[in-house]
C-alpha cells in the first residue's frame, strides 16, 4: 500500500482507493463483525416472537384491549428509551462492554417473559428487552464500522440489518414449531430466545474494544494500535501510526468543537435525521405490522397470515442479502436511488389498485415494496449513520438516527389504523408514495457517497474539518 500527500496537510495519509489489490477480509474481523451483528438477530427475533404468544397472554390473564395493547407495546417503549440513551454507555464504558450488556438484557427479558406470573412482570421483562433492542441499534453498527476495513465496511455493517431480518424469519419458524407442545407453548416461544442470547453474550467476551474508542475516547494509543494491527493486518506499522494520528486528531477536534448540537455538525445531523425519517415514512413498519389488515382489504383474509409470515419474511431476507452484496460495489447512494424508485413504483401502483379496486395486484406490489426497502433503505440506514459522524461523536450521532427511527416507528404504528379508517386506503399509500418522491430528491441533493472511504476522511467530504 502506497502513501500519498494531500494538499490540505503536510503529512502522509492513507489513500482511499486505487492503491493496489483489495486486501482480503480476515476471519477475525469477520468473526467480530458477525458477533456484533448477532445483536440484530436477537432484535428481529424478540420483535416478532411475541406474535405467537399475544393471544394466549390476553386470554390467560384476562386483559382488556387497552391493557393488552400496552403490554404488547412495552418493548417498543423500551426501544425508544434505549435508542435515545444508548450512546452514553458506548462512550463511557466502551463499545465491547455495551454490546455484552445487550446480551444480558436479552437473557433477562426472555427468561422474565417465560416465567412471568402476571402482566406486570411481563411488561417489565418486555420493556427490558426493548431497551436492549434500542441500544443494539446504536452500538452494533457503530462497532462494526469502527473495526471494518473501508472497502468491506458496507457489507459488514449491513450484516446487522440482515440479522434483523433473519431473526424475524427464525422467530416465525420457532413459533410454528413450538405452537403444538401444550398450554405453556407461549412461555417456550418467549423463553427460547435466552439460548441465542447466551451464545451472543459469550461471543462478546472474545471481541476486542474498538480502536477508535481506545485512541479517540480513552486515550490509550498503545492498546488502540494493538487492535489496529489485527483490523488492518496488511498495513505497515508506519501506516497504522498514521491511522492512529488521524483518530487522535479527530478526537482533539471534537473536544475543541464542544457539544454535539453545533452548526459544524449540521450536515451529518441532517443526514442521520432524514435517513431515519424517510425510512419510516415509507410506511415499512405499518405494512409489516398490519399486513393481514391490508390483505383483508383486498379480499385475501384467509391467506393473510401466510403472506405475512412466509412471503414477506422470505422476500425481505432474500433482498436484504442482495443489498449486502451490492452495498460495497454500487455504494450507499446508488442503493438509496434504486430503493426510492422501487418505493415510488410499488406504492404508486398500490394506491392505484385501491382507487380502482384492482385488488389482485396488491400482494405483488407489497412484495415489490418489501424488496425495494430491503435493497435500499433497509440495507443502507444503519451503515450510513455509522459512517458520517466524527469518531468522538459517532455514538451520539448513532443515537440520534436510531431514536429518530424508533420514535417515528412508534408514531406510525400508533396512527396507521386510524389513518386507514379515516381515509380511503388509496390516499394513505399515495401519501407514502409522495414521501418517497421527497426522499428521492433528498438523496439527489444531500447524500454523499461513503463507499470505500476511511471514516476520518468522510469528515472532510462532509466539510466538518
């Protein structure tokens, strides 16, 4: 790997591309990334596994509709809290310890739900799991982005989203397998998550701390260089010293700049907010959560459960895999363009189908929508947010994007049933389509490409330095 001189600094920096053959991805980096991404698997599993138990829970505890809704939403409330404050432990105690704590939260939540003697214990347990989910959306993509080589960062960080979708599919399969084992099947459905949670927590013991946290936050250059020697095994000691200098300099600039909410960070703050905002204003959570209701509107009520749990789940998984394959080849911005056009076409035809009562095309349109989301926003969101902030402010930036995502998810989930009751469904899907037209304009005017760019140099492209 050669070294070049930039006109804005009187010292060598690492090239972003074109410096020779692409370094191979080592099995250690892959293992560490998979370990962190498994938090996404637990996230997806925990989110969906409740679907197999919720009716039994309402029945055995005699819950009113209001209390039942509150109990089912407990995890979502915890998710908002965890996403808002998840950056604090990541900055103060480190990425590794926070990832380990997520596993502990999941274990407590799953066992607490399985052994709950009443609705109060169940709500507390689900809330704890929700906190773990919220924190995981902050820390897991952040950690992967900080250990991954630039040329592999997109697909490695994108594994978090892939694992979310994979966890959703496995939750549906797990529920189906456990459904016939007796009256306490619902306890097994919720408790079985303790096993992958324990495996994840044990795997976290074998990952290193982020070199960017060690150097930029803790000030431990020696330990940071030791980790860099494993995350950048094809670089020379001199090149790793340059990387450490860049990381340390970014930390000094952050301290000099003051607080997170500054004019200097207006561009990454806007990018983090809007990528999360548009992610939810596509209608993705409404369609995932209320697919049976949507299909029932088309006269396909008998097939709704199958279409949701199998068709949508498999489509989401398959196209997320395609998105991971493409993200470091085509780039983040290109995938957002592809996803935006897919959104507009699928949502536009869905709205047209409801206006004209051509209901037969709705399932195909919904599957097309899921495919567009999986390839575009679904793959890109956690990767992009983890790349655009300075090292010392990455946890706060990730928390901003994650909390924006979950707050709008909660609002959309709450108001969608009222929307389709108050307005014809065609207008609701037309609204989502219009929001995706705005997303397309936003991508064209504001989003930069971060493919293959070292994290410290992304700051220069955003004008932070």
